[in-house]
């Protein structure tokens, strides 16, 4: 189950970063300058995008750590000593 969440976090982080970069690209004019309606709009948009970028990177890092922990944990098989399966004695 952890690997599914890891993939979701990694994909969500990349999607968030992609959408932020796409919005920035679409705001640029022919000269390559970002255009905003007002100073307040520019200020709040840049703060929200910066926080969004950090959240995206955080999701990617958490997803990578979850994937690594999934592949590094010991497998639970028949030789697992912590297995709580009842042992039957042959008498």
C-alpha cells in the first residue's frame, strides 16, 4: 500500500510543479515579461506559487522516501519470526 501512496505523492508533486510553471508561461507576453493586473495580484500570486513549488518538492521527496522504504523493508514470508500464525504441534 505504501508504494501506491508513494506514486501518488510523486505524481502529485510533479503535476503541481507543472501547473505552476504552465501558469507562469501563460502570463508572459511577447517580450517574456510576466503581466499582472495589479501589484497586489502580482505579490499574492508569486507568494502562492512559491509555496506551491515548495509543497510540490515536499511531495516528491516524501514519495521518494516512501518508495525507498517500501523496497528496503524486509519481506514478510514464512520465515518471518514476528508472524503471529498459530503453530500446530505434532504429537
